[in-house]
C-alpha cells in the first residue's frame, strides 16, 4: 500500500503542477498581473475562481483566500490590467480547471495523511530517520520494507542513483555518493 500511495502521490504532484501551469497560462491572457502578485498555485487557482473577469475584482472580498496586502495589490492591478477581454465560455472553462486543481490538491493532502499514518505504523524507525516521503520512496525503490532491510548500507546510500552509478562505471568518472536519501533533511543539512 505504501508503494502504491507514494507512486500515486508522485503522479498527483506532476498532474497538479501541469494543471496549475495551464491555469496560469490561460488566465494570463486576461489578467497577466495576477501571476506576479500570487505565487502559490493553489492560492492562484482560488483567486482566479473568485475573480473571474478582472473588472469585478475591486468589488470582491478576498479575505478568506489572500492576505490583506496581497488583496490590495490585486485590486489595484485589476483596475489598470493590460489583459485582453475573454468570453464567459472561456472563463467558465478556466474556472472548471481551477476546480480540478483545487480538488486534486485536496485529494493530495488526504493521500499524504494516509501515507504518513501508514509509514508511522509500518516503518516507524525509517520514518523517524528520513521522514515519510523519503522513507516511502526508499521502500518503493527497494520493492518492499523487507527487501530494503536486506540491502547493505552502501546500496541504500545510492538507491535512486543507479543510472548515474552505471554511467560513472562506464565512463570512468566519479561515482555518486547518494541517491534518494539525499532528500532527507538529516542528510541534506549535514556538513560535507
């Protein structure tokens, strides 16, 4: 279940990023200044869904979505926006894509909580050392927790860097010193 969950989580991250970028590209034609004001993809989708046509922005309340200073900046930018006009059908499609982004984001959060709980039950020590996500990636890459436990430390160290390792052997360059484990905060913060 952990292997399936981490695979799905990775797929959701890719899809979410793709959809969020598509929302930004589509809505940029109408209100290009918004992309420079709201950087977070989820907040951007919420703002786009709320704003719709940028001419409405001055009359809307963004207090549930954005911070006050960002709301003020957004309203000022909406008044002087250089964007083109879009039809209601275009706005409807953009809003539906925003709904997809928000629902995928919500499902991703639920799946992450599920994975976190499973990792704390099944691989408590691994989770304590490297975290839920890195631990789940290691289990997935090893095939199972039992297979991962049978690997020597030198193999675990380079799990996820196999292509680089074999390329280094082939070209007689330096071998990699870490793979997936480098993403653990404990390893990333360690001195060289």
